[in-house]
C-alpha cells in the first residue's frame, strides 16, 4: 500500500482555531469527522475533530481548545456544505461540544446508497470503489484521548476526511444523472430531524426480548426500570449495560427483588453496578407510580399477518431492484409491520395512514405501491 502524502495542520489553541476557521470560510465544501471514545461512558468523549477542504487537512485537538465558537460558525455557515460519512454518532459529538449540528449536511453514506453502493458502505470501501484508493484501517481502534497522538494516528485521522469533498463531487454528479439529488437532500434533512427527535428519547422497551409476554403490572414495572436506568446512565455518564443489562431489568420486572443480596443471582448485573446502583434498582422495581403510562407492546405477528408482511416485502424488494436501491432505504421491516398491524386492526385499507417517512420522494416510489397492494386485501 502506497503512502499518501497529506498537507496537514495540527490545531491546539484558540488562536489557531480562529486562524483555521478564517481559511475554511472561503471553501464551499468541507469534509468533517470526529474521533471519540465511548467505552465506559453514556456520552461520547470527544478527542479530535478533523476538517478538510479536499487539499489540506486540519486536526483540532479538542482537549486543548476552550473557545469553539469559530468552529461553531463554520458548522452552521449556510454557504458551506459540510460533508460527513455515516454521521450518526458524529452528530452527537458536535451537539454536545458545540451545541449545534452541521448544516447544510451531506452524508456520503446516504448519497452512496442512492447511487447503488448499498445501504451502509464504509468510508474506506467507498473511497476504494469511487476513487480507486486503498486506505489502511490499522488505527481505527486507537486510544484517541491519549496524548501526544502518534504520527500514524494523525495520518489516519487526516485520511478520514481528505477524500470527503471529492466523494461529494462524484456522488453529486451521479445523483444528478439519476435525478436523485432531491432524494438525497431530503434524506440528509431527515437524518438531522431524526437525531433531534431521538436525542433525549428513552430506551425503546420493544428492544427487550420477550417484554411483550409480561403482564400489565410487570410491563409497568419494566418501563419504570427502563426510565430509571436511563436517568442513572445520563446522570452518572455510564453505559446502560454497566448499570443493568436488558435481561436483568426483565427479570426484575417479573420477580422484583426485596433485598440487595438477591441481585447477585440475576444475570446481567455487574458487581460494581450492584454496589453503586443496586438499592436504586430495587426501589425502582418496588415503587412503581400508579399513574405511570407504559408504551404499548405489540405481540409478534401471527401466521396470517406474516403472510401479508411477505407481500409488502415482495413489493418493496421488487421496486428496490428496479431502482437499484437497497430495500431498507425504501422501507424498514418495522414500518411494513406497522402497516400490516394497522390493516388488521382496522380491517380496511382506506383508513391506512402511511408513516411520515413515506412522504416526500418515497410517496410515489414506494408509498403509493404499498398502499395499492394493501387495497387488494379487501
């Protein structure tokens, strides 16, 4: 693998960040990325922010910066397109560090999906596929909070953003050719909206195996435990699993413990978690408010419902193949299940309400075909 030369600058002072931001203001596109650690914390611990105009790269050492306002101005500058790859956790880093999100935003993973590269292609694979450049992955598991950063770490971090502006140019050209530019713009806006909506959302109880099997009282107890675990995780900045795994909450909802000594017999509880949070968990399981409203948990689809789900998935896969798109980009399985449940609940298609995500570009592409399929079931 050939060594790639990078024109790189290390920014480790407020004055250096201000000077770099003045240069960035002149660029219509900027690639951005973050490096962080999230091993034993609820929130990511930012370590490094990378910026590139496609020719030069800047590594911003967030541990040495106190005034991030110049970066915040860049992140929200309307004349600069911010380009990221798989923005998910990066959005949380920017939100917590700067109190704002990158706008306007172009996620190259989303753009690549619309251009036929699959639903979740990685950055290195996309660079290889589009630019025929092979990147090393040797530093992806680095300790980015360690100082000083090694030459290898800095080089890897630079390459993580160096090609984003070029990828953007290539993908935009292909999106224009396929008349999907508006699709990508809508999906990038939707990603920002979805992050804002889910930023402070509680853990989804449907992710807990067999939660639907619990009785009414047990479900309320489980929901109280889920809410309490979330509060503890945020307050103490601990991963949810360090406090209690899902299985442990499920067991406590079924058989609420009366004494802290009983917790050691429950799978999914760490000894350190029991010492720090055990008594609180016992109280959560015991003192469930009478007026607590628990989210509804749907039973698994029955045989007849599953057969109808297969019909919707067949429609989705057919349209996805015809457009050379991944099926999950058109419709998620959970969304198709929602449509099936809604149909069997109402027993007629005219009352079917398509999920919000089926509006916009999806409405003619997949929303209407799914609705048309459902109308044949009457």
